[in-house]
């Protein structure tokens, strides 16, 4: 039912969408939370814990979605969102393995790209930092200093489940 409501709004409520330009993303975000909560269980890879964030291949929770949005519907009350909030936002939405609770984490564009690259290429962080250094014009040591705490947070929140064996 919630997805049908989302589709209905998109197809027939132009006036409402013009009045509240963030509404489409708010409905999509809410639907995605439901979808993640209700999704069929996915097989988790065998992992080792502990591991080395810099040199090991990170294993991510397979029960997730990443959304890119123009409005911070995951960060602000809809009554407080205005056109001045329009920008680039990324959010990781995932289900915690032990509890089934749906969590979301706001991520910068850099971390969005890094997560996608790590998942797609199955390479350790150290192999990806050279490209990131060139793309973003930031020294490797600074990238590493800022990235490791973020990865530790993802592990504490159960989005990173360990390291590939």
C-alpha cells in the first residue's frame, strides 16, 4: 500500500508536488524504510572480525539501499524543509542483523562514492585512496585520517559486518 501511495502522488498530485518539492523524496525515503524492514533475508558472506580497515576487503551488510536526494528528508522535520535546503544528500538505509531494526546514516558524497567503489570492486581502502586523492585533491593521509573513524562508525552500526576471508 505505501508504494502505491507513492506512485499515486507522483502520477496525479502535481500541485502538491509543486508546493512541496521534497515530497517525492520524503515518500521514497519512507517507502524504502518499509521495504528494507520487510525485505526477504539475504545471505551474509562469511567474514572475519577483527580486520584491518586499510588493508583488508570490507564486507558490507547485504540488506541495504543507498539513496541520493536533493532534500534532507532524512535529517529534518518536513515542516522545516525549504527550497534553500536543496543540495546533494546521500543516505544509507539498512537492516541491523541482530535486531531487524532499520537504521539510516547520512553520508557525504565522498563516502557515498567510497562505499559504492568498495562494494563493486572488492578492493581494500588502500587500493582506492590513490584515485580518491586525485579526484578530490586531498592528501592520502588526510583521507585516511577522516575515513577510518567513519568506517568504524559503520561497523559499530552493523553496516560493515566484518572483513572478507
